[in-house]
C-alpha cells in the first residue's frame, strides 16, 4: 500500500493544480483520488497494534455470544435476568459479607418410604416423607436435608452406619414434625428438630 501525506491545507487541487474546496466530495471520489481500495484500508487498520477489522461472520459470532451466554459473573449480569423463572448456575454462589440471599420458598419433593436420600435429588429441598428414610452414606460438610413427617405416625431417619448427633443410632421423627439433617464432615450428621 502506498504512503500518503495529508495536505497542508483543507483544499484539494484539480488536475490543473487549481485549489478547490472539498465540500460535496464522496468517499468513492476520495478513494479514486488517493488510488485506495477497501483492502488497502483493511490492511492499514490490521497493521496497527490493538486494531482489528471484523467480517460479517465475526459480527455474527459476537452477537451470538451475548444471545447464548450462560455464565453470569457480576451483579449487572444477574440483574439482567431478574424475573426469569429459573437461573441455573453451575458453580458456587458467594453472598458478600453484610448482604443477604432471599428465597421465599424451597422446592418440595415427595419421598416414598424406604428411600436412601441423595444430594442431587433431595438436598436443599423440603422432603415430604411417606415413611422411613435413610441418610446418604457419604456427605459433605454443609449438605442438608429438611425432612417433614406428614404421616400418621413416627418415621425413622436412618443413619446409614454413620453417627447422628454424635451417637451410633437412628433418629425418630414424630408425626407432623420436621428435622433438618446437616452433614458435619467425616460423613457424620447433626439433626435439628
């Protein structure tokens, strides 16, 4: 691409060397005068550091990123999805010190008798239990189960060979009572209720 030097005045000379004002001149006329092609302009932009041109395909890709983004890393991004019926996050969520997290209700899961609870299906939910249930054999600290007994009699929360409240015995939950089972590490549990 040839080098060009900006004129010292705002005038453009015609072929006879007579200066004339540049009003009304079109882009095509300027490219013609300077003997520039679109590829020359692209090459000039691309040769500079921190400068790039984008093709139509590049623009489509960039537009698609915003349309299909699923990771929200800041409060502005989360504010943008308020009002959605669900927001599925694949990682942990940390609430800053002094801030709160409000959940007006938790999901409810109906659990049949003789069920061994699992983190994926039962943790962090209200469990309406129709009979005895068994805690998982392994747990992470903080994993928790909210067990609600809506039967006409007692149900047993089985310890699965682990300790509940420091003892090697199951927990009996009376009718129409609730208990929260919290993993405390080493696959042991504290039951409140």
